[in-house]
C-alpha cells in the first residue's frame, strides 16, 4: 500500500491500494462539509462497480445519486457534459456535494470538468478503473471535453481532492485496454526515467507482480511534474510526448483508434522524426520503436503526413504560427521545441 502526496494549488493524496472500492465511502465521509455524493460512470464500468461504490457511500452515512453515459471517447462532448450538469442539478447537488469519477480517462475528464464548473466548483474524488487513468489522467487536475475540431479543447485545470487507485479492478480490463494504458507507462520512461523504461521493456501483463511498483513510479513522476508546473507553461508539456500526432490519429480515425494506441504510434513517429533530424541517437529511437512494437502498438501511421499535419493544427499546443513539440533526445530525456509550422511540417514528413 502506498500514498503519494501532491503539493499543488489544492494539496491532495493519491492512495494506491490504501482504499479498496468498498472503502471509497469511508474516504468520502472524511471530506469536509459533504452533503451527498454524485457518482459519474460509463456503461462499461457502471454494471461492474457502481452499486458496490454506492453501497460503500451509503454505509458511510451519505446519500448518493449517479449519472451513467455511453462508454467511449465519442461521449466526451459538450452534450454529455451538459446532461451531466443537469442531472446534478436535478439530484439537488450543491457546492458541498462530492463528485466521484468512477471509470477510465473519459469519465475522469468529464466528471472532473463538471466538478470544476458546477456552482463554480465542488469537491471531486477520482477513482480510476483503467491502467491509463491510474498512471496518468486521474492525477494532475486536467479536465476537459472534446470539440468536433479537436480533443480537449474545452476544459479546466482543477485538482481532485483525492485519488483512489484500487489495482484489483484492473483484472476486469479487456487486454486491449490494458495495453492501451501501457503507452502512458512507456511515455514516462522516455521522458523522465530510463530505469523505468528498462523495467518495462519486457511487456507488462495484468498478472504482473511489477504492476503496483510501475503504477507507483508513474504517479511519482506525474506528481513531480505537476508540482513544478501545474498550469502547463513549461515542464508539464513534456507529458505530451507522442500526443500531438497521437491526437491526430484519434481524430482521423474518428476515435476508432483508442488514446493509448494512438499515443503509442505518435511516440514511434516522433522518435523516427527526431532521429532523422539528428535530435535523437538512432539506437535510442530504435530501442523505443522496438519496445512499442513488442507491446503491439503500430509504429507506422495509416495516414499520409499531410493529413497528420493538418489534423495537428487543431492541437491545443499550437500557439499561433508555432507548435510546441516534445522532441526525444534519448531514453529518459526530452526537450520542448517551439517550431514554426513549416518546420513542424517537415518533422511530420520525416516521421512517416
């Protein structure tokens, strides 16, 4: 059991196997001035865990209501967000109500954004049920929904009040979505921890005894970055390694390619582009591409570079005529390059 403390604008703790799902209610009851809990989940997770968490909340002496939306990135919209806010109002939620985000990255993003904005902000506990959400999206306070033109274009920085990671729930993940989360694990090794990268070169599995240690280390890295740059003005941008082209792949596939698989391909493309531009040693680029392939990620894009480039122009890391790009220098070391769009286009062309 591990606890990672985050000293952000709102300090909070990340509990890794400190609380089980059956104990979420006990944690809710420790929050100040909570009048009720509102659990947000999706159509995949709710049948498995909603009643279990709800009973935990009820046993702690709190009333609860819920909102369940169709699973998948296609639901991460202003329309779903609006329906969630209406449901909270109809349930009588107040500023003292507590949002419980029970699910993967999409659930955490939508529920966190609702908590950030309902009555100008109420408490939120993130309870991630996917590997991707455990190691990445539940930590750090990024909340958002998508627009038709791009991912995460509407949102807020809003730190949760706690994060509860119960690794036993990962046993119900489909293999595809476990691998999907491994992309973010690999990312942390590339951007900040060569030792972590060494550890996970042999692909992880759901029954892997290394899993809790890997999650703990990823959360530590994310914590350190968030504490140094909560509003993503500098260092936190390194967490976007592989994401700019990854988001392009998600958009071009109409979200048929899930986030982790898109980011996995995005990292391979960036490694290849950086190698060809002389930024990255060829051996490190080959090593990353080989590990990505061993996990089952595509390392070649299914779209031509001009389509990837055009889709990337909608990315929120674009600043006018400049794109902030996380360039790979080696395993465990990246840098942020502010590239004029013409140079960014050349990088994309070199990556494919």
